[in-house]
C-alpha cells in the first residue's frame, strides 16, 4: 500500500472522483429503493395509503418542475453560446 505522502495530487483527485461517483450511485439506489417502498405502501387501502399517494403526486410534480427548469437553463445556455 502506498504511503499517503507518495501519492501524486492527480492520484488523490482521481480517488476522490471515484469515491464521489460511488457515493452518488449509492445515494441514487437508496433513493430509488425508498421511492419503491413508498409506492408499495401507497398501493394499499386506507388513509395512510391515500396520504402517501398524494405525497407521491406532489413529489412527481416537483421533480417534473425541476427537470423543466434544468432544461430551460440548458436551452438558454446553449442559445447564448
């Protein structure tokens, strides 16, 4: 194993990029697993299931608004380039 003092800055930066990518992938998987669990619970009956369905609807609408806003920013950026 290399001594930390021997690591080049580029090696450290590359390691950080790999770690950041791994954390991002885990975060995405955890978020998707959580959403799946909520969808399963929302498929049930009763007040709690209805509340979860409403929350999922708001979440989806918010996610759609974020995507549209990102798309609009990208279109403006490309048009200005």
